[in-house]
């Protein structure tokens, strides 16, 4: 049934439809506005759950895909008047075992963040309009199968986040928004240069038509991947092999240049140390619902781009730089853990914790084997749920107490037992307690790394221990201990707050108890794609 309808386009355009409805509503109708925005996020959520349940792991590849002509730019070429030269970019969407779990994560966290945004009082209509535009961009990033379509969706998220931070953030919101745009703009520029180089080399193909030959430069991800894997494609032929000059050859130097550009561009968005300072500001200055999106999804887009375009398209370069990737991951892990331990402001603890957990993702990618890759993707999804839950709780605490300073809190378990229990459980998931999702992602990532770099794995264990220390120190300091007099009358979570907390925790427990729900999807799809890619490149 799903194959007969453009389900991917419906998922993508549902937030746009919700945005159109919002624009027609009076700005004073806050309940209507909230209901319309939440409903617009529920449509992608229901459809993504349906697709995930229907997805056949054993098929692998892109079971769901949509493709239509988007833009064709003819180029006059005086040297070859008998040949048409066309730059072709398609409206191409697809889902596989790598992007489908992250799409599901996006729809769940976004819907829960829409509920959490009830705390937003200023210009609610405008807030939800930018919020839905942000969801549109995020959904497009995980479904796009054309490099320039991917780039456009990525930039949509930057514009939407800029306004969400700059208008609805806290005291230093404008400075934080500008810093966010500056760093991510640099990353986008590097990413765009890499994409242009890819299209002009690996995106080239020749097609015979009734009117003669046609030279096509394609932005299709699958065309680029296929050409890079085919030893007889123009991109892999030397000038001597073609009997003359081959302007489409991707030399070793160019391949390395593209890989490094992608590594730095997506590394800024991940973020990788030392390109992390902008992220700390966003975590502390943006509103809780926006930080749920940023920590739970946007950071994952950087890792997804690095895996999709960096490691899968350039496995030789990634293998040679595996130690570099692992070292960057170890630095992230230890640096974030040490700095998180030193903080007394809970939002900063969580910000440095995100840096540390993204280090585990890099370690899984650096392992460059199926176990490590599964662990990296699992860690992305798990941290998305855990960090979204933690920042949801932080927002509720701040609304009631006016502070997130750990010394100014304490004993809240007596006044707010439900919310304190949620905070404690989310903290245990963050430190990797067995039975919760955090354990599986960390275990698989380090197990994969242990096969290739045992000494680095041993060093990474120190970061895992530090994680347990700073998480327990922070969470127990908030929930237990002496209760302040001004916190005696605090009310526990309302239904509108408790519902998203319960939903996020349910997925954390589900992935912790039944990790095969996610690992099977990743294993049969992405693992099979990597095996095929490596076999083709080695002449198998």
C-alpha cells in the first residue's frame, strides 16, 4: 500500500502544510496555533512509524524512493557542438537502513518538542512557523538523494535555527545566533565546495540519445556512488587509459581534498573539538524546545553527513585516516567528560556531555567494521532520545525554579517525584546502564573499535567512567539532598509535560531491551552496501 502513494513526499510536505495553516490563523488563538502545529508534526510521525514497521530488513537498499526531474541546465560547449552538455539535478528522495532510523528519531523528537513548546509565550505563531520550517529541512536532509537537494535542506535548517535562537533564546540570544550561523556557514561552504567537485567528476556520465551523445553532470547520490565504485567509470580512468586528456578523472589528491573538506565541514556541525564552542552557547541560550531539536537531531545530521558522504563514498581515505578519526573521537569523549564534571550549571553539563557522546560516535565510525558502524548509528539514535528527554526536563525545571544551577537546586524528589524519577532514569541511560539504550550504543562502538585499535579502546573506557561520575553527581545533586524552602510548593509535571517524557523514555527502554529493533535495520542495509562497495572497488 505504501508503495502506491508518494509517502516520502507526504512526510516531507506535512510541515509545510501545517505552516500554511498557521499563517491563516489569527495570532491571538494560541490553542488553535498549538494544535495545528502539533498536528502537523504528528503526520510525519505516524507515517515514519508505519514505514519502519513495514520496512523489510533483509531487502536492504532503498526500498522507498521517489524521483522526478527537478532542474536541468544546458551548457553550450564550443569544442563539442554535436554534444549536449547538461547539469541535471533531480527531486530525489529515498530511505535505507541508515537514514530510516534517523528519520524516525526526527519525527518523534520533533513532535515531542512541539508539545514542550507550550512554555513559549512570545510570538507563538511565528515560533511554530519557524519550528515547522525547521522540521521540513531536517526531514529533507535524511531523505534527500541528490547532493544539492541535500545541501538546500541543510541550509533551511540553519536559517530556521538562526531565528529560533535569536528571537526566542535567553539573554545572549542574538550573539549566540550569529555565532551559530558563522560556524555552520563555514561548514556549509566547505561542504558545498566538496559537492561541486563531486558532481564535476564522479557525477559525470555519457548517454546516447536519438539526437546524439549527451554529457550529463548528475547530482544523484546513487550515480556518484556507482561511478566511484566502478573502476571503468570516467572518474577512475587516467588520461593514458582514455587516450588523451580526461578532465573527469578524480586524482588521489582530489579525492583526499574532497574527503578532508567533508570531514571538516560535517565535523563543525557534529561538532568535533575544537569546533565546538558555538554548540555550548546554543545549548545554554536557546529555549528548551529548540535545544531538544538541536541536541537530539541537528548534531546527528553532521554525523550522518560524514558517514553518508565521507566514509561510504571514500572508504580508502577513511581507512587511512581511521586513527585520526579515532583520536578525534577520543579527544571529544575525554574533553567533554572532564569539562562536564567541572560544571555547576546543569545545561552546561549536558552540553559537554553531548560533545563527549559524539566522541563515541566517531570511535564507532573509526572502527570501520560492521559492529562499529552499528554502534555509531545506535549511539546517534539513543543519544537523540536521551538528550531530548534531559533538555525537556531541564525546561520544566527552569520554568518552576528560574535556575539550572545545581547548587541552587536539591531535594526536588520530594516536591516532584515523577519528574525527578524521569531525570534519574534519563541520567542512567546517558551513563550507559544496561537495559537502557545508552549501553548498547556505547558497547557496540567500543566493541567494534576493540577489533582494530585496542589501546584506544582502553583509553576510551576512562571517558565512560567519567561519564558515570558527572552524570550521577549532577542528577543526584538535583533530586536528592536538602530541599530549599522556596522549592517546597513546586508542582510536578503536568500532563502536557509528562506525555512527551513518557514517550521518549519508552523508546529509550525499548532500544535498551530490544536493540535488534534498530540493529537489524542497520546491519542488512548499510552493512550490505558497504560490503558491496568494498568488493567492487577491490575488483571482486
